[in-house]
C-alpha cells in the first residue's frame, strides 16, 4: 500500500483527484508538496491537457452552429455532446487507473505528460 503524504493522501488518490476537474490538477502542479511527486505531476499534466483539448474542440464547434442551418446545428451539438461524453469517460478511466497505481498514457498526451513529470 502506498505511503500517505504529509497531507494524508496517497499519491494514487492525488493522481485520481487530478482528473475530477482541471482545478485540482493545476493546484497539484503549483503547490508543494504535491508537485514533488512525479506520479502526481504526470496525472495532473495529463488531466490538464485532456481538459484543454476537450475545451478547445468544444469551443471550435460552438462557432459552427451560428453559421449553418438548423439541421446542421443539431449535428454540431450532437458532436459537441459526444466530445463531452468521451472526455468524461476517459477521465473516469484515468481516475480508476490512477487509484490502482497505474500510469495510463493516453495517445499523444501521455508521452508529453510523462516528459513533463520528470522535469
């Protein structure tokens, strides 16, 4: 069983908390002693980038309905909803893996997050 930090949380639980929203992930990257653990930094970076990508995709898609007909707007809203559902499912999957002490590296994001966590 992993050793708890001074805060009373294990690195596994802190890594999982990073996926709840981007706020705890940024907090863990900025505040000591959380930013001392490579495991917590990895999950915080991956969560931050995953949230940023989902946000940017939704932002881009939100512009298109104003430029199209009603039926095309419905299609874009459906795509927007699919992005949010996909983001939520991936976040839940990463949370479960972090709780189990694993580093689930997402394609494209995971390798970058791992490099950032070693700095």
